[in-house]
C-alpha cells in the first residue's frame, strides 16, 4: 500500500484545522446572523457552508504546501542529493 502513496501528500493537518475552525466560526456567525440580525435561513446556511468550505480549502492548500511528501521510489539518488549525502551528478 505504501508504494501507491509514494509522491503523494499524506499529511493534510491544515484541512482538519480549516474545517474545524470553519465549522465553529460558521455556527457562531450563523447563530448571530439568525438571532440578532434576523437574516433568512438560506443566507445563514450559505454563510455557514461558505465558511466551512472556504476555510477547509485554505487549510488544505496550506497543509499541502507545508507538509512533506514521500519521494517516488525510483528517485533514491535525488533523495540523497537533497539530504546532502552526495554531490550533484553531471
């Protein structure tokens, strides 16, 4: 199974954080919109869904950029070059 995951990002911690923050903020803001400002239910649901989806997407992109990846199995030489164990080949 690990061979299939080579070259793919396995750690999307940003997505988890983004969705969690999006759900929490979305519920709070939706509750304020519904109770204080008397906004229609459809608008409240769109705000809640938009925050959840938007922050989840931002978190996914950030997690993709910040997390490490497993190198493809055939690139052992490039792994060693990246670690500084071997000089660049010409």
